[in-house]
C-alpha cells in the first residue's frame, strides 16, 4: 500500500491564501514609506539640525532641545493650552451628540427626523479652510451676523477671534457644531440596537417615555459612550491643527496656540527644526502612552478590543 503524505497545515493555508497576502503588499509598502520611513526624522530632536548639512553633518546635542523645551515658558503655555482646548472639546463633543441623539430618538415623524439628521451631519464634510472663512465673516466685529445680534440685544460687539478667552470658546463651539452630527449617528446606531422587548416590558409596567429613557436607553448607550470617551483620551494632545491654524492670529497666541501650531511656527517658520521636532516627539510619546492606557480602559470597562 502506498503511504499517504499529509501536507503541513501551514503550507496548505499559504497555498490557499497567497492571493490575499499579495493584495496586502501595496498597503504594507505605502505604510512603510509614509508612516515608518518619516520616523527617521525624529533624530532631529537630538541635533542642532541644519538643512544644508543634513542628518549626517548636523551637530548632535543630546537632550539639549528637550531642556530648552521645558525651560521655555512659551512651550509650557502651549502644552497647557493644548490640554485645556482638547479636554473641553472631548467633554462637549460627547455631551452634545449624546443629548441630541436622545432628543432625536423621541421624534416620531421619520421624514423630519431624517432631514434633521442629514442637516446636522453636513458640516462634517466641510474643511476647516471653508469653515474658517465662514466663521471669520459671521463673527466679525464689523457687520458679522453674530455681533449684529449681540448689538441688537444691547451689548458691545465681541472680538471672538481676537480675545483669548472668547477664542477658546469659539474653537470648542465650532468644533462641536462641525462634528456633533457624526457623533449623533453613532449614538442613534447604539439606540437602534436596543432590544424592543425591553421597551414593551417597561410599557406593561406603566413606565412612560421619560422612565424608559432613564432606565433603558441611557444605560444601553453607556458602553459606546465609554468607548468613545476612552479612545478620545488617546488624542487629548490633538487639539486640532487645521481648525486652530485657520482661525487664530498673533492676538490669541497666549490662549489659543497649541502644540501642533507651535511646532509649525518654530520648525517651519522660524527654522528651528530641532526644538520643533523635540516638542512633536514629546507629544507623540505622551499620545502613545495615553492611547495604550485608553485602550486598556476601553477593554476593561466596555469590553472593546481590536486585537
């Protein structure tokens, strides 16, 4: 009798799945080129980098750029600004869509409900270049729509984009306006996944809409809220370069300058590549730690995991 040779399982899998592995090659190559290869530029954080000398010719300065970074009062103020703006964005960006989804869920007229849902979602597709121009017009102290209303109510015009405190308020509110439609869809999707039998049972027990919302809808939305909140913690140092860059000016640097815009001004405008890279590297390391911590929190309290 001839002996049957059993092919190793791993080799059999490779022969079956090799087209899938080949399809991955372009994505892997692009990731290496655009995500991993630029990481080599992080060495500028440890150099007095001169573009005309390159990485090999520039002087190595060790931790000097980091020492300058943390001894510079502007750098500390920028880190503080970033934390304040980012935390306010996270909190307001969670509360607004959460409440709006609850309210929209109570609307029974489906055409009206879907129309509102579409309208609030539209700003998500607009870039901050466009929205920056729109906001500059409507917030202008000279004929802007908002200031016309403020004056009509008997108050002085407000310099929204020229006063530090008002600038932070404007940044947070405009961010919520742009993104809360997207968040609302996420929360509405979680509401749609609630078992209707729970509402029927609550109705049989005499619970009204408020009681059903309080004891069924809100608890059912908490897992996705925890996931969104914990993942947002990972980006707490990302306060939004596009938005700030298109709205701010030198009058609000003390309250509105964030890490990304500061790095742009230091590294690109002033040409101090070493200091700018040091601040960018510091932000990346803190962001990595926060993302790992947030991922563990999401897994522990909401059972969310990717791997």
